[in-house]
C-alpha cells in the first residue's frame, strides 16, 4: 500500500528556545519514503538519530513563529501476520534490545497492572492474549478528548476514555505486565478521525517467517482506526514521551496543525 502525507505544524516561541522535532516518516526497510521536509530558517538545525535508530529527530533553536511541513509518499511493505496466530517469545529468549520494553516508563506503570492482567487474561498467552487485551480496551473505553499530555495508562484505565496515545499506553502497559515487550509508535494513517498524528502499539511476538524461533515487532492499533498495511511509522519509544512530534525545552505555543493522509495505491 502507498499513502500520501501532507503535514504542517505552526508554533510560536516567545524567546530563544531549544526543541526536538520528529514528523518525517522513518527511512527503514519496511517502508520506502519519497518526500521532502521544509521549515522556517532557525538559529540551529541538526539531525540526530531517534530511539533505536528508527527515524531521525531534529534539534532546533528558534524565537518567533516556526513552521514545519512534510509532503511525500510512503510505500509500505511490512510483515503482516494475524496477531491471534502468533506465539509468545519465551521471556528468557528475548533479545537484549527488547528488555527496556518490558519495564515501567513514564506513562506506562506496568507493575501496577500485573494482578489485573493475570486475573483478566491469565488463561491466554502470546498473540491471543494481545488480541483479548485489544478487544477489552475497545469494549470498555470511549474514544474522545479528556486526556492531557500527562495522562498515564492508570489515569486512562480509571477514566475509561482517551485518545490514541492513551489507548496505546494502556495496551502497552497490559502487555508489559504479561512479560510481552511492547513499545509506542508515532505514525501516519489514512482513516484517523479527527485527522492528526496517530499512535499505535508494537508488541514483540514470534516471527512467522522463521522456522527455528525468533521474534519480530508487530503493530496493533487498539483504537481500530488503522491497519498495519496502511501505517507509515515516524518513530518509536517506551511511551509518548520518547516520540513526541515536538518536545520543547522552553515556552512554546502551538498555533495550528494540519494532517492529511490518503491511500494512493496498492
């Protein structure tokens, strides 16, 4: 599947401010990217590797109005496997790079959910467990505003409502509580409403292309708005704090944001 992306953000910085920006689709084997990035001329501009070297962040320093835009296409060709058919990777066989995604992070207090996950999903394992977690979230949560940038998975679990970042945080938290590595992915997807940057979870389960065992990252969208075949990945992290589209280290005001994502071919 190929999708087109047209994204623009406008911010105002009342004083010279350092900030990190990450809005470009990642150049990785599972997606072929053809596009261009433009932004306001700034005092400082430097590209740096993003989390796990998936995509790039840009360090910027600026005062005044700042506009950044991305336009292009992404041809997606990633591993697509029905989650319910995937086995868990035994915990002691997990590769080292996945271990950080078993642990608590700022918005995902997995240790607090171990009893709930054991009681609710303990008879399942691997992909069937992840599918049951996704379905539980869909059945118990209402999609809509109400969360803030500081809302944790525990807050969302109590309030039973949130937006895509909150849904992803809860699924990630549930999975980690069951000793399944899970991480947060910032993405573009065509059917997201309202039109915006989107967030999904990735879980580390068996790789169906390997006959002798091993694992791979598999996308799961607990909101049900996006399918892995249509998703362009921007970056990943332990939770939203690691992969915000803009992280400011000083006062900043978002003036506007426009995201348009469309399918343009198979």
